[in-house]
C-alpha cells in the first residue's frame, strides 16, 4: 500500500514548528527519522494532512556535555549515538545498546527523540533512559518542562507528552567512575526487535552496590523497572551469587517489575 496524499513542510526553526502545530492541530504530524511514522502512513494506520519534517532544525541536533549531564538532541540519530566519543565516555550504556537497534540503514535515519516519543516497550532507548535516570525535555508554546523517564512512559505507545509538545532533547547524568553498567538483550536475529532485554546499572564502592537500576525491555506495555529487586540488591555485594539470586527472584515472579 502507499501512503495517502499529504502536504509536507520543512521548517528551519522550532518556533515555526509550534506555529504549524497550533494551526493544523490533529491534522499535523511531526516527522523525525520517519522509520516508524512512514511505515504507519504506508499501512494507512495514520492519515495526517501535513507532515512537519524536523530535519533542518539545528537546535534539535548534537550531543553536548556540560560537566554534569549529557544532552542528546531529539534529532540525533541512532548511528550518531553509536559513534559519539562523548556518549562512549559519559553514557557507555547507550553505546552498548545502539548496535542492537535494527540495521545500519535504519540507525542512520532513526532518531533518539523519535524513539522516546514513540514509546515502544520493545525499543532500546526508553529502557536505557529509565536505567540511567534520564530526563526528557518537552517544549511547546506554553514553555519547556522536564519529565523524568520514570514518569514519561504511561502505556503501550503512550507517553506523558502532550499533543502540542515536541521533545527537544534528553538529559542523562554522566557515568561515574564507580558506576557499573550492563546492557543485554535476546532477539531472534540480529536487527530484530528484542524479545526481552535488560539495561542495568549500579554504583559499586568496595564491592557493595547502591543505586541499582534494572530496566526491562519487552516484558510489559511500557519499559519497566524491577523496583523491589533493585531495593533488595541495594547494599549487597556485587557477586555472581547475589546476581544469580536476583535473577531467580525475577524469574520466579514474572513479570520482573513485580519482584
Ligand atoms: C525494520 C525496522 C526495525 C526496527 N528495529 C528497531 C529496534 O530493534 N529497536 C528500536 O528501538 N527501534 C527499532 N525500529 C524503530 C526505529 O528505531 C525508529 O527510528 C524509531 O522508533 C522512531 O524514530 P524516528 O526518528 O524514525 O521517528 P519517526 O518515525 O519520524 O516518528 C515516530 C513518532 O514519534 C513522533 N516524534 C518524532 N520525533 C518527535 C519529537 N522530537 N517530539 C515529539 N514527537 C516526535 C512522530 O510524530 C511519530 O509519531 C525499527 C524500525 C524499522 C523500520
């Protein structure tokens, strides 16, 4: 099938995007990398009259480090994250997760902001953002607000983002020297969406864990944290025995968010 006819605009400034959104309301749709949206148009699951392409808006691009947080612009592509020196240094979990997203052609076009806005529970970035205590910066004509990743994903493909808001960037606290990270997932073939995955991080001082975060991919209608297991691990030694106990605890009461 082919997409229905639509109008197309490519503004250069964010304020033009807000003006277009205000004028066209529900008839307009934001276009980032198009890797999800264009498929839904081709399948006629969505029939917007206007696509607002954000490719030319430089304010939404780039990865920056201000000494405390890493700021990833909404239009930064999966490949740019995969190859960024700043990301490798300050948010190594993202560098570890990026190669698991689809294939190169999709990673070259798909964006961080598009993935977060879409809120797919099987996607890598939402779970990473939960594990890393990330913050989503959402802007509209009403101003800008900061939404913690923990509060952002509210249901299947549903988020806290209001209809008139645009994700402009996400902020991630930088990795500390005593922070351990792990990212792993199971997929049928390389490039497929994960069947299940886990983004995990903990602070480890003298072999003792604190600030444990376990964020799961593909186990529910949103990316999910195992809050009780995180609490149980807090203060425990980082050892194979402790981790095996935690994993059997997760397995025993699936889905793991309940443990
Ligand atoms: C074959 C295939 C395999 C894939 N495999 C994976 C995978 O394994 N893991 C994975 O995570 N993803 C996967 N994807 C999805 C891919 O990562 C997409 O890039 C991503 O989901 C959406 O990003 P996008 O930039 O393409 O957004 P678009 O498709 O352009 O937009 C998606 C939605 O988000 C909205 N939106 C986009 N940007 C913003 C913004 N800044 N503010 C507010 N709303 C916005 C759009 O209006 C639209 O509703 C796959 C896609 C394909 C086609």
